[in-house]
C-alpha cells in the first residue's frame, strides 16, 4: 500500500470473479494497489439490488471506486490505474505513437474482442447445452477470427502489444484472450497462445485467474 492510501480511502472493486471484474483486479494487483474486493453474487441476483444499481446503473459488474472516483467500465478503470500509478510504467507517454497504439488496443478490446469472445464463451462453454445458440456462434466466429489475425500481426516479434514493454493494454486485451483460451478459440493461433502464456506467467494474473 502507498502511504497516502489510508484505510478509510481504500479502493473498492465491486465484482464477481470470472467476469470483466478480473480485468480490473488484475490491474490493481499489477500496480500494487491497496484495495478491497466486494463480491457481488450474480448467481444470487445481488447486482439487481438497489445499492448496487446506485453504483452501476445497468446492474452489471464491475464497479470501481477510488475515493470520489467512480468507474463502471473495466478498461477505463485499468487506464485510470495505469496513470495513477505512473511509477509502475504501465502506460506510454501521452502524445507518443506508443500511446496511440495503447489507446487503440484498449478500445479495440471492449468494442470488438468483448463483443465476440464473450458471446462465443457463453454459447460454447458457459451456458447449458439447451440454451446455447449455434446461430450466435456462427455470427461471432468470423469476427473473432479476423480479430485473432489482427492481433497476431500487431504482436509481430515482440513479447507484448507495445513491443518489449508490458502495459495496461496487455491487461485489457489479455482478459479477452484468457476467456478465448477457455473457449478453445486460440486453437490455430499459436502466437496468441504463446502471448497468453507470457501473460499467465505473471504473478498478478495467477492470483486473479486462479483464485
């Protein structure tokens, strides 16, 4: 914990493990933040209770709080933490070409990867067989395959999305790849599999995804 983070101003992450809450908690662990994880049990419908709807108007997770700061978008929380803990060097300098790539990957993750990987995971793995939709799988698979090709090309020969430097962009995109791996979507994409392996070797990743 940093000395200016008193107990009464501790960061709070309202979430449910396995969801996009993982993206924020992974980032919290990467920066070494002092935070409290408050479980919102989706299976029990706790996300629909009035106190949580006050935190997140859409009755979803995560909801992140840092004093007066309130963030309900997982990628936004990760970007915020990278800037707040600038000494961890998880964000490139503002105005640089690397910063442009960094922003692109963060937005691409939530606009394209989340919208293809998560439905595929639901309809290939998570939902009971009678609730799965092959039409949904057929709709989202081409989007994922294009995304996989794009990310493979963008990785190039570097270990991370920005080359040699691990950044919050790897956390934001890495969450989707962790889900994609569970859905068998990395088969036939060896470079992405190797990339996920590097991310999964990080202590912060292991504490969140294997807890």
